[in-house]
């Protein structure tokens, strides 16, 4: 006859929920070690400790959700104010500088630059329409989502006021419609920080997508 194992006992108790009803005295007599010190506790107290630990985990998750929700509301408010500024601009040629200035102000981004190409002839001589190579245009069109990560020597870093201090970057393609499509880009927005961890590959891009789409919609007036 095979000896009874711990698994056999565990399976029996799981499949015999009325066991402790028939042997209620065991609930008070069973002693277990406490994870919070070298003392023995009853089965009921050990269960209560486990439940308290689970409640703490849930509470921490709820607090994280609330904190993230509050942060998202603040970012959404900033995005709304920024978009309103774009809508209120009467002169299309002011839009690139306005986009740069308001992103720096609202989102506390140290460096921001923007280039737009294939613009109408009236805007072809503007600074924002100059100094972009065919390779940079091709690269922008290849992005179907914002690039977030380290500065790997991209040409667009040279559009910034102080390229040497740009340790992490966001590059957002500007194109008609949604950011996530294959339509050729007509511009690119660059955000940079001296903090290598400010913009990283694992960060969410929902708000960056909205910034790209709103910028693209506003800048379509230049084409």
C-alpha cells in the first residue's frame, strides 16, 4: 500500500469541504507559523493574515490606478489647452513656432523642434521648411508610431537648439489622418530631454499620438 502523501491530504481536504464541520475543534487546535515573526498562530489567524496581505495588495493596485488616472487627467487638460492655442492661431506660418513653444510650456519638455516639407510656395522659404534631407523625410514616413528612446545620432537631433544635451528623444511623424498609417509624412516633431530615462521605449504613446495628429491637422493649413 502506497503511503499517504501531502498531496493526498490536500486533495482530500479540497474535495471534502465538510471535513472541518465534522471536526470543528481542529480549527482552534491547528497551529501554524506566522510570517510576521517566530510565533505560532491558529489556522483562523493565519487565514486572517493572508486575507489582510491580499487586501494590502489590492489597495496598492487601487492607489496606483487612482494616481495614474489623476496623472492622465492632468495631461489631458494640458493637451486640451495646447490644442485650443493651435485653433486660435490666425496665421498658418505661426503654427510651427506655436506648437514648439506650447509643448515646451505645457509639457515641460526642455527641447522641441519641428520641420514641415511639401508646403505651399508661400511658406517654402520659412525656417521650418528648410534643412531636411531626403533621408530624413524617408525616415519620418517609415514611422507608423512615435519613436521613443535614446539619441542614436538621428539627423533630426540637429534641428534642436542644443543637440549635444539630447539624451532621450521622441520623434513623431506628421501626416494626414492618424499617426498609425502608411501615408507619407509631411513633417516631423522632435522632443528631447537631457534625462536618458525621460523618453524610453516602454512608455505609452497615446498622448504622443494625439499630439502628432493635432499638430498634423493644424499644419495642413501650410500645404
